[in-house]
């Protein structure tokens, strides 16, 4: 029996861009589905949950930001990696995309080779390296195999990037990780991501960990980075 190809949902309203992405993804061995707008994307996701979503921001009717928000609101797609494509290059827009739930943000015009690398990196990292390991810190428990996090016995819902970030911090409680170290561990050495991205995802992780109350377990060390405890 053959191994199933990773499924990529490309959501892009420009036909030329869709064709380029589909051609390159299929050449890389991915199974590609295409949606021309946000509503069609949500319908296709309901029919089959993709392994990763490549999502354009600027689309008529339902924007990529709104699609991202809806995907993060559904239990079935909360942990699916989302790479957002946008011609908006300002830091404010990048931060907004990440805070809405995107795991990565790629500015148009982009290098197709780089985008393929980012897709592969996100897919690799949806499978935790600590397979089968359960990490604990105070009242926080992280089960790498089931991809579940609990705090004080209550479930914590995390996206894939926040999960990898927490896993990294829980491996060495008390250790201060610089932003560059977190970029290497969570995003990968072969991918360029701005250090501001780390701050955005740490903020999202903080919010999730404190959703049921309790003190913030993450520590910001000015000029150095972040630590757990």
C-alpha cells in the first residue's frame, strides 16, 4: 500500500498564481487542492482536512484573515499549519497575520523555492521530535504523541507553532532561550523568519496558557529572550 501524499490546500484568487503553486507543489510530490476564494476554501476543508493551508490574504468576499480565523476556531483545523501569502509587507500587517493564527507569513512577490522550503518545514514540524514523550512543568503537561497540552488538568488549545515553542521551553525549564535560538529550534535553520515573529507567538502562547486563569509561566528576560519559569 502506498504512503499517502501530504495534502496542501492552496487558497488564491489569482488564477496564474494558483497554477504556478499547483505545478510546483505537485512536482514536489504533494497532493494539491485549489480554492479560488474563502468560501470555497471552507467548503473544501469541511470535506477533507488538509495537512497544510497556503492562504492568500487579499481575496474578495471572505479575506484570508477571516479564513484563518475560522480555521483556528474549528477543532478539526486548529492545529493545521497555515502559511499566509500577502503583498502587505509592513510589520503591522505581518504581526496581524500571525496574531490571527498564521504559522508563517510570506510577502509577495516570493521565491517559489523558498515557499516550498517553508511548506516542508511546517509539515516536518507538525510531528513533534519528542515523539511519545510527556513533558511536565509545575501544573503544565505536554503529551507529544497525542499533541495535547493540559494545565491544572484543563485542556489548552495550541496551534502547531505554539506547541513546538512550548515543547522547546519545557525541555529545559529555567533556561533562557534567545530569539535566534528559538527561531532555529521552532522554525528551522533553513528558513528566514523575522525575530518579531517569535514575540508574536510567545504572546499567543502566553494567552493560551492563562486562558483558565493562573500566573503567566513564561518569563521575558530583557535583552536576552524567553524562559519557562
